[in-house]
């Protein structure tokens, strides 16, 4: 999977559901995606938070991108405080945010990888997480061919992706390699966001701010279906 900055709960459901989670570092960065940004809820509406990046070629991989020199962790931290300081589980979640936002690195991938791992620790998820470039395959391969090579290299019998990837992969191609292909679809899960109408598809930080950790763990563990 691509790395994302504090993605929505489905990403962490996928990590929890598998024995080994591989996160791409040698994949091309794209401005159109959510690699260095996501959404929080402020005053009943979705607002984007992001990591500013140093200007560089659009063709660089995620691992070759750097945070901007003017990135101010405390400014980002204050965005979360301003949005959630009155949330029921703010005090429980703030230490996680501080550990991630104040992490000492200028490299985008290392920052994102650390945020994913720290969030898994907070959730009690012990799934092994490996970095794609550390696995011995032909890294010139693209898309489905690269996924299949990674599966073969780690001895996988099943590959699971989020349901958004249904059109990207062929059941026949995976079956020919002796690998079962499955997709995870998150079930609807609503919770109180102060007194406002529910805003969906936000960072997992939003869920953590408004829900007891036990409820978040239950959502991560079982609130999905495999197709």
C-alpha cells in the first residue's frame, strides 16, 4: 500500500487484518493523492491538514521527497488542538499526535512510516510492517506485476487490498500464481462529533478523538467485510 498521512480507519483495518503489511517507499509521489495530507473535522466540516514539501521533480519517489524547510510541527499540532481540544478523548490521543508531529526527520517517507507505526502501537496492532524497497524483487516492475512479485518474494498465499483497488487487479493473474486475491470493504461506522451532523471519510485521528480506544479497536478489528 501507498503511505498516507494519518489515513482513514480502513487503512488500519487492512493492517490489522493481515499477517504482513508492505508499505511502498519506492513509488512515485503524486500531488493528486493523499500521501502527505488528510482531513480533520473542525466546526462540523472537513478541513485538510498537510505536510508541506520541498519543491522537487514530480517524478521522484516518495522516499526521495523532503519536508519543506518552513515546516513547523507546532503549527500543525495547533491545528489538531484547535479542532479537538474539547473532544472527549483529546487527552488520550494528544500524546500520539505529539510523537508523530514532532518526529525528527526531514524525509517524507520516514515521517509517514513513523506515523503509521506509532498509530499501530497506539491501537495495539502488532502486524509486521515492511518497506517495499527492502524486499528483493525487480523494482522496475509496475502496478500488478510489482504486487505479484512482492507476494512471491514473501511467500504470500493471499493478497488483500482495499475495495478501491478492485479494478486494478485480475483474479486470474493472481490465481495463476497460486495467490488468493481479496478486497476489504469498510462497513459504515458513525459516531458523535460534538453536536454536528456526522462527517465521514476523515483521518483516524477524528475517530480516536471522539471514541474510547476499545471502540476504535473493535472497529479496526471487525467492522469490515472481505470480498
